[in-house]
C-alpha cells in the first residue's frame, strides 16, 4: 500500500502537466508535453552523451560534499562540545550561512580561477557551514539527563563524548548532511552554467536553452532532479540504518 501512495504524487504531477499543456495556458513552445520530454530523455540516454555530463556533475558534488564533511563534522563536534566557543561564533556562522553561495561565486573565480576549483570551492563553502551548524546543534541539544547519569556512573569526558554526545548528535548531523548534499548539487549545477565548464548537467541545460531545444532542457532538468532525489535517498537509508534508534 505504501508503494502505491509513493506513486500518487508523480502521477498527479504528470496529469497536471498534461492538462496545462493541453489548455495552452503556457505557450506549448515553452512547455512541451510530458511525451515530448520523455522522448528527449530516451534520446539523451541512447546517445550516451548525457552520462558524461551526469558523471562530471556527480564527481564535483562528491568531492565538494566529502571535503565539506571532512572539514565541517569535526569542527561542528568541537563547537558543540565547547558551547561558549560556539556562542561566540554563532553570529558569524549564521551570517555566512545566510549568504547565497552563488553570490560569492565571482569571488571564488577570482581566487581559484574559472576551472573546477571555483565551483567545488563554492559548494564546499555552502555545505561546510550547514554541517557545522547542524552537528554543533546536535551536540548542544543532547539530553542533559543522560550526560548527568553517565557522570554519576563515573564515565570520563572521553567516554561521554564518544558514547553519548557523538551518537546523540547523529540525527541532527544526518539532517545537516542531507541539506548539505542538496545545496552542493544546487551550487554545482548553477555554477556549471557559468564560464569554464566543458561538461556537466548545468552546462547541458544552458546549451539547450541557447539552441531552443526546450524539451531537451526539461529532460536534463528532470535528470538533475532524479540525481538529487537519489542523493537524498542515500542519506535517508543511512539514517534508517544507523539512527534507527532515534525517537524510540
């Protein structure tokens, strides 16, 4: 039954799309039918060229997210453990977290050049701050009664950190990772539409826009959405696999 409910949303979306197309509320040139987009999807996958773009985008997202985790997770743990340090830096973290990463992309281009480094750097900036914020909040919001109980039983600071704080922070950390993954994809695809990109989903979208291949553009947008969905699904699986105890 749950699988059936899972299909309702996509079916309703396609039906509404088809109705809007048939009603011509939006010019059919700018909104092709679902069938046209589906045929463009088949053409893209049969030509195999889309796999290069998908692979390049996935590589950039993977690199940026991995580096963001390596940088952000330990910093978030430390800031969460030392609440006074976090309190002194909270305004700065919130300030930089509020800046749209795309607005800083020209700065990354000036510093890192027009290649992949600037794109990955902008994505790392966005993802790292989200991971730091959520990991620190996960540590800070740990139930104090569990910490107190551990202290009463003679647990050391190292044991409290490793056995309680680290595990208690995981639910919030996973949320941060899911959000960071989505932001990384958004930033990478958006920056691929700028200069210095030979391949990528963003590059393919903007190329199709230039030549008015509207159905192809929609097809690549759908591929991007499916990739983001798959990325999010990975973290949902990790959450169910390793944080299944949360809320019980």
